[in-house]
């Protein structure tokens, strides 16, 4: 029993990391970019360059623009117990709704400086397994929400080079429920709940180089961010005989999130066609240990020091855009995302695996200063079997998702 309780708190630590942009990235920060497999480091498309490459923002033609968008994440995850068992379970169906808002302002057309503000939700989802599934003592339900706020300056050094940087403030909240392996007189298992707020700071900086009308290149660096949880609350429903071991208490933690270094290029062989390639390097090596300190500890509730030993990972992306008509453009793309989770560290709240993404999209110029963007992304994860070192929970997971999205853009 003590081992199961300890395993529970390891998973609590993982969830706290999720709420502040941990091992679960949601790359849905621009509808045009999503339609091209989330490329955009070396190709200027719209105001979402505030995130993809702040240096490119200085090349925008519009003096002022506001862009608001959102996606609808519809995931499906299935668990299969190890052979010769035949038990299976599926996550409760749900829809996640990450959003974006970008605003860019230039005082006059001839000015070289742009001011921008990006507000986006790069991490946020809901995970819910059936209340009585075999992994209920690891997780029943988890919900997390985050908002990143990024004020940005971008400067056009010359007709060929732009630079930019933005300060990032991250804020978020989460909730978690799981079963506790003790029963009351009616045979009901206990439940544990965790909730808290987290915040952190970082920066985003980029360089954009456009030597001619056909080629463009970009480098963007999103810094690692140390986030802190202070005054988080952990509460338990357990038989009265165990309440002294699991008091309602506060906890604190700090976690360093990985940097993201991106290289990209854009190629326009003619006025109608644009092609983009991006490579993202995510510095997951900083995520090697989780540490949590509880305000009140007991014989069964101890501070946590848990090794995670993630590895650096890459994402390879390619996309294209073609202008069918003066007011209509279409897009397509594909990417390959390598999981940072090593064998022995797979968990049912983040059953991560290598995955591919296939995307398509379109833009419709409704009026002179009004555009609508649409995207559709399909994600297919590899089937992955593993036994977690900490919890000894074993099984096979398979995940896929469909993600439609829409954005509206106003030009002034």
C-alpha cells in the first residue's frame, strides 16, 4: 500500500509539470501555420510570427492587425493490458479548446519598429479515464489550463534582416483526481484531489533573413522557463483511520521547462506557391528530476524526489501554400514528432509516443481587411508498450487526434 501511495505522488508531480508547459506540448499557435504542419520560423505568414519568429514580424505590410483563433482537440486514447490479459479501456471522450490572440502595431508604414502582443495557450487539455479502470490508482481525471502572455518588439534592421524579442509570462491552473487503494465499509475506494496555480517567466527571440524574393530563413529561440507552484492544495477522502496520514495540506515546487530552438526556411518559386521547412530542437534534458515539498508530511506522505531522465527531441516539419484565387489560398503539410519519454517512464496521463501529423488548411479573404483561416490536423501516435519504473504499471497505449481550427484576422 505504501508503494502505491508513493506512486500516486510521483504522478501528482508530473501533472504539476503539465500545467506549466512540461512534457506535453500543444503546437497549435497559428491557423495558417497549422495548415502547413506548424511551420513558420523561416516563412512570414501573419501575426502569429510573434511566436514563431519575432524577427519576421517587422516585415509585415499591415500597420495594425488583430488575429483571434482557436482549435478543437478531439483525442482518442486506448489502453490494453499486457498479454495474456484481454482487458482494455478508453479515455472518456472530450474536446480541448486552446486559443490564440495576436496584435501588431506600427506607428507609420515607414517605421522600422513593430510592437506586438501575443496571448496563447500552448498547454491545456483534459484527461479522464473511467472511474473504475485498472489504472484508477494512478489517475482518474486531470484538467489543466495555461495562458502565455508575450509583449514583443520587432525591428527591421534592413530590407533583408529583421530581429525581434518578447518577454513571456506564463500563468496557469490545474485539477487532478485519482483513486486511493483503501476502501470504506461500503467497499468504495478513496479519492485524492490536487489543485494549484503556477507561474513563470521566459523570453522568445528570433532573427529573420530574406536575401531575395524567393528565399527566406529564420532562427528562433524560446527560452527555458523556471515555473513555481506555491500554496498548492492536496486533499484526500480516506477512511477515518487513515486521515492522520493524509491531511489536507499545501505544497510547493519548481520545475525548469525546456528551451525550443527552431530553424526554418521558406521558398517561393513563383508568386502563388510557398514552401516551408522547419526543425525544432526541444531541450528536454533539463527535465531529469521532479521535486515536491509538502507543508505537512507523515509516515505515508513524504516529500518527493523522482527521477524522470527525459531526452532531447526533434520535430521535423514541411508544408506548402498555394494561392488558387485572389481571395483563396490552400495549404498542406506533414511532420514527425519524436517523443522525449524514454522506456520505463511512460504514464497513463501522458502516454507519449513518436507520432506523425498530417495537416491541411485554407484562407478566404472575405473583405479587403478581413480574412478567415481554417485548418485541420490529424495526429497518429505509434502503438507503445512499457512498464513504468516507479509504479510498475504496465500496458500498451495507442493515441490519435483530430484537430479542426479557425481564426479571424482584422487589418487596419
